């Protein structure tokens, strides 16, 4: 029996579906105005959305005049809801695990990803696939949970088997799998430092041109006071790069 993807777990999917961005789309995502400002003109562009979820961005890109938008996601439930929303002939959704992604070379002008890459184990491989799939001067624009948030699992130490204190689960510099309670129990994400993420892109051959450590604005906090605690620590890392 295959293990369902995180977003196909009924408990997690139900909680995720209640988030403002799940109910109201791009305009309910505080980082969207900044991310949108990092995008090239989409008219006539061929776009791939990696971890497209409910497909909000795919449909928006098509409405901006994109020639073709391919939305990829591993979750059946997410894709089912994406497909249930208004169809656009320029948008195609496809079920796919990004860990095993294969894309044709030079086939896209923009690779976009919003808040999916912190679930990826082999980001080196995926970066290479994306790089090869972009046409010359093609753009990569993505958001990822900021490393300052993926680093800690809980404060303090855990006891090693020999009784010694072991720190890695709460360490910024120790990278790898973190299991947290976010919307549901046992949610696995992959922590990488800011340096690792940027170096990985540069090593792959990307020219990194924009790096934004996003914190909500005062106006956004006034409108949604629950974001108050996000003022002092960047919530998301937004990156723009070109091939
Ligand atoms: C936080 S949601 C973001 C959805 C959408 N990009 C957005 O911003 O609204 C993360 C998405 O990444 C997808 N995802 C996670 N791991 C994946 C993988 N290995 N392959 C493909 N999609 C994955 C999830 O199924 C989920 O739809």
C-alpha cells in the first residue's frame, strides 16, 4: 500500500483547506504582491508551476495571457479541487512527484513554485531538471518557507541513545528532515540554510537576481492581527533567478 502524500491525508487536507489562502486564493497570501512583482510579463509565455496545489497561480497566469501553464502536484485531492475550478484551455494539471520529475529541455519560459520546495528531499536534482527545462533566459521564481522557520522543531535537546544530549533537531546549521505539528501531527519538511539554497542555485547555473526575506507589512498585520508574531522573523524566502 502506498503512503498518501501529506496533502492527501484527510486531517491535513481538511485543515489546509480552511486557511485563508485556500479559501480566497492569491490575494489572501500576504507575500503574493511581492512575488507577483518578481514575475516577468507572462503574455505568450510557457509556464510550469511546481506544486500547484489548488491551481490559483495557474489560472491567474492564464488570465494574464500565458500561452500554456502546466500545473504539477503529487496530491490527488489538491488536483481534484484545482480541476473543479473554472477550466481554462491554457491550463493543464498533471499528477507528478517532483522528486522524480522529468521535463523536456528548453520547453518553458518560467518555472514558478509557491511554498512547495521545502517538502523536497533532493532539491539538487530538481534544480537541475528545472534549469534544463528552461529556455535561454528563462526565469525561475519561487517562494519557500524561510529557513529560520524550518530550522527548529522544538526548543531544547533530545537524549541520544547513550544518554548524551543531541542537538540537531533544533539547529539552524544542521540540515535535513524536520517533523513538526503544523495543521496536523507529523508533518515532514526539509530544512536547508539560506546559504545552501542560494549556493545550490548558483552551482546549478542559475543567475540569482532577487532574494526577499518576506515579513508582513504593518498594514497586513493591522488587517490580520494573528500575523503579529511574523513581524520579527521572515516568514517566507522569495527568490528570482534566470537560466
Ligand atoms: C503549501 S501547498 C502550496 C500550493 C500552491 N503552490 C499555493 O501556493 O497555493 C504545497 C503543495 O506542494 C505539493 N507537494 C508537496 N510535495 C510534493 C512533491 N514531492 N511533488 C509534487 N507536489 C508536492 C503539495 O501537494 C501541495 O499542493
